[in-house]
């Protein structure tokens, strides 16, 4: 049922609630497991770039903070953004310019940002669904159970339905779920890091990939650092989700800005850094694997051919150091990753559907998506639609690694575009009536804009240059992006004709819609 007239989202989130929801989306407990293998496989000149995994993370962490700071500054001057996030910021930046000639670009700017945001917010949950289905296959494999393709696709649909039901009932229930999930994954993270470091310190006889912790942290090759950064940046997205929850924040002026930076600091600068240093510090000759040609490899080579490198690490630690408990430790850690993926997918739904809701309410997308549930005050039609899309994308992605790469690249393209545009919005917003600081409002957003565009270009160039299936998958992903943009152009023009709204118009009221 639609919301009754005048129904609004309930303001229930404190700064803790905002931060917790963003932390659930960043989910370090999940992404170490799901991305470590891809980071090891990545090569430069035929050699792995894995030795610069931590330097690459540190590099993009700085870039992420640039964008996070831009989001924080916009949230500070536009506390009434509600669920609009960058969509609202884009409109407000033009409407509050001193020269009225800028007003006419407000609608076009907000539509472009909002429409492109869907490449990130509506594809990303599908990636999480695919990760979850893949993890279920791994867990079942521990017990000798093989899931066929129909069961994998079915698990994607069931998982999407469960998470969608939680999101349907409201952000309060989602926040409690996120609190529990964050507690579980952070506990598992600390335990893994302690065990990995303890093993290294108590077993000096193995040949370790890095001679000491300095080798783990310090860069070896600048190009490899950049290559690793193209993957590592994907670990850090999610901090901006706080700004889409402004409509449910009790004190958005005070808390949204802080929560953006705090969530990235806790998950990126602390949690990710600890677990990646520990994992790379542990990599050694004892963990082995067999390639498709029958060759035995170890260290990073073993991680490159493993379906779950972190699972292999914890199993080796349990068997060698903790009395043969490797199987159970692997199962426990895999279960915590599964829980973390639930929280991440839930956070994705909560974030993505709220920008859709604001666009639907503004009639920039179908109006049905702009309705709230009469009891839960959630954009329930949007939740249902996004859960269905996530199930379809997740079911498609589990069919092959190529399919997963295609939707991942399409989502990443949307992410970098939205982040880049948000940094550009800061330049516009603080070029008018707001007090501009040369460092916060010029240097930082320019650096963030250049970094995001540069990283996107780097990913595309490297993927296309790689040839083979990687090149094909990249071109398919870019085609997906192109189709979505084309649909947006057609919708914008047809909707403008139907509603008799001009693309470029000078509004009579110069305050953006919440």
C-alpha cells in the first residue's frame, strides 16, 4: 500500500545508526575473502602485482578520503538533502548560485547524477548476491555437496527475497541487523589477523613471501601500486551511503557529515589495513595448490589458483598450529563472511532505493517508485523492484566469472562517475554564496575528481589492452553502461514532453526538492 498523504520517512537514526549502516556496506570481513584472489591474479608484465597489495590499498584510501570529504562538505551545507544524496546536491548547487543564469541547469544536473547513480546502486547489490551464491557453493563443497546451476540461481533469488523483506520493513530493523553483522565480522577479522600474525612469528622455518612487515607496507613498484589500486578502490565504496539516509537521521546537520568520514576511517583505515597486512604477512610456502596442468604452486601462486585463498590460509593455520581444527575454523570464517554479505546487500538496498524514491517523487522516474509504505514508511515498491533486479543480476553473474566481471565493471563505472561528479559539484556549490576554502573546496575536490576519472580510465585501458575474454567482458560492460545512458536520454526527453517540463528552465522557487 502507498503511504498516506503527508507520510514521511521516520527520523530514527543517530550518528551511530548512520555509521553502522555505512560500515555494513563497506564490509571488510566479506571483501577480504571475495577479492584477495582477484588481487593476486592481477599481473603486470606476466608477474603478479600482489606484493604491492597493501601499498595499493593505502594509495586508494587517500583517494577515497578525498571523495568522502567532498560528500561530508556537501552534507554539511545541505542538511535537508534527505534521501537525495548526490541527486539533491547537484540541484542545490545550481539553484543556490548567485547568478540566475545557472538556475536553468539544475534539473539537467540532478537528473544526470541521479540516473548514473543507478549504475552503481542498482547493480552493486546483484554483485553481492552473486558473491553470496558463490560462497554457498564453497561452503557446501566443504561437506562434499556440489550445487548445480539451477540451485545456484535459485539461491540467488531466495537470498534477494530475504534481504528485500528486511529492507521492506524499514531502516530500524536493518540497523539492528547491521549492528549484529558488524560485531560478528569485526570479531572474526581480529581473530584471523591475530592467528595469521601469531603463526608467522612462531613458525620461522617457512619461506614467506615478504621478509618482514616493512616489505608488506612499503611499495615495490609504482605501476603495480596503481594496478592494485584499481581493485582496492572497490573495497572502499559505501561511505557515501550515509548521505542517502539523511531523511531518516535525527540530526542530519551534525551527524551525516561525521558518519561519512567515521565509517571510512573505521572500516578502511583500521579494519581493512589490519586484515590485509596480516594476510600478506602470513603468505608462505606451506600453503600449496595444484594448477590445471598438475603443477604444485605455493605462496601467492597458490592463492592465484584457489577458489578461496583466505579459507586456505585459516585452514592451514588450524591444522598446523591449533590441533587439526582447520576445517572448523574455515567453516566458521566462511559463515561470518556469509553474514557480512547479508549486511552488505541489505545496506545496498537501503541506499540505492532511496535515491530512486526521491527521483520517483520528483517524477524524474516512474511515480510508483516515489511512494512510501503506509506503515513502515519505506519506499516499498522500489525495494521490491531492486530485489528483483538484484536476483536477476546475481543469477546471471553466478553462471560464470566472465558474467560477474561484466556487471562488476558496469557497476564500477557508475561508481567512479558518481564520485567524480560529486567532487565537481563541490566546486559549483562553493563557488557561490557559500564560503570557499581553497584547500577543502578547491584542492580536495579537484584531486578527487582527477583521481576518480583517472582510476576509471585506468581500469578501462588495462582491461581492454589485456585482450581475450577480459577485453570482451569490458566491452560488454561498457555497452551496458551505454544502453542505460541511452535509456535515460529517451526517458528524460519523453518524460519532459509528457509532463511539459523544460530541460533547461529558470525555476520560480530557488530551493531544491527534498
